[in-house]
C-alpha cells in the first residue's frame, strides 16, 4: 500500500470512528443517559452518587453512569473537555483553572458555602501544633490542586516551611500518614473523625481561606447543545441536597459505602459536620470565587481579570429559584 492510499485509509477509519462516536453520543443524550465522575471520595463530592442510588435522577428522567469515582481533580476537568463524561464533581479550582488555560469548563453549582475552617491536617503522633510542621512532609492530592492551594495559604499564615508531597487520593494520603511515610496529610473533614480513632493522629485545623471546596461542572458547549438536560441535572442535585440534609438515617449507610469507611461512627460524625454546610440553593459565592482567583493570580496574573460570570453559569439555579423549588422543598 502506497503512502497516499495508507493515509486515505487512515483518514477514512478516523472519520468512521468519529461518526460512530457521534452516533453513540447522540443516542446517549437522546435517552438522557449521562456520565458523572468524581475527583475524590469525599462527602462534598458524594451527591451525584447518592442522588443516583436513591433514584432522584431517574425520577427526573436521567440515566446516570459513573465511569470513575476517583479520577483526581485535573483529570475530572480534562475529561469534560475531551467528552469522556458530561459532568464532574471536583474542586472549584480545577474548573476555574480550565478557564485560565483557555479550555471550556464551567461551574454549575457549589454544594457547600465556603467552610468556616481551612484544610484539615492529620499529623502523626508528636506533631500537634502548626509550628511543628516546619521542615516536615505533608501529603496532598496534587501540587496545584485546591487542597494544595489551601495548605500553602495556611503555611504562609503560620510562617511555616514544609514540603508538599502529591499522593493522588485521600485514601493514599491517609494511609501514608498512618504508616509514617509522611508527617501529616491534608484531608477532608471526613477523616477528622476516623484518623484519631484508627491511628491516633492529631488534628491541626488550618484557618479558612474562604474558598468553596467543591463544585459540579460541565462545558458551555454541552450546555448550548443540551440545556434542558443540564437543567434536570442541576435540579437533581438541589433535590439530593435536600434529601441529604433531611434524611439522616437513609443517608448514613449510603455515605459509608461511598467513603468506604469501616467505622460507622466516623461516618455519622462526618454526616453531622456536613449536613448544615450543604446549601439549599448551591450558588457559588462571589466572594469565595474571588478569593480563589486572587490566590491563583499569584502565579497566573490573568486570574484577576476573571469574574464569577466567566467561570460559572448560574442561570439554572436562577430558574429553579424563580420557579420556587427551594421554597417547595424547605417550606420557606
């Protein structure tokens, strides 16, 4: 086969595969089949999975699949742009970073308001104060993710110099601290109630940086082509938040399965911590996004030019509020 015929054949194969992919995607969306991934196993990124398990999304006509449950934040956002999945629950910073990088990512909602506290550090025995972290190794998810950003803010506030060690998942961070492979680990509040019991770890609470820790996102291109479907997805999350906040007995066993915690008491305490933080209307707070943009601007000055509207599409929440869904759910 000469080169021209080979290239023509290759182009034809690519075209056929692209056409088949388009047909599959069209069939998926025609039947309201969508894919959601989570960056991590954490309560703040459990809502899509819980809403699917209890049938909220199915009742709204959505058939949800989860290709992965721990993709990591950067991959969760990148997969949106590639079309590997339609929605992602991941850190707000990863979706904003996509905008900074010129990619098509957008925030739809943030389940919690900015936490009154910053990153949680679990430290091995003998380390109980921020000053004792000086010169130590701290496990984080990635060097550039939102957890790492929050840790760096805290270290600056404490006047402490520590080395951040990227480990990829909360499970790996937790295991590394327990085994003494790192001196401390940045973990979600879920582990606040597990680490002291299982490994006798010390809790060091960082001050709040004012960020919203997690978000649900997709792409503006997907919104333009499937607006009604995205509206149903956002409604499903709003209804799942209501279920989470009001159905403690039903949520706790689901949350235990999602977190993969063996200790049910730790899951109960994690639930009690998060239930008040989930927002009835999960609107990304402008101040929280602004603080995150200011932090990103330290290394990427272009971040100061971004606004809430440039990184988030709040029109779906606006519509649900106008239609009275939150008042119907909460009676006010």
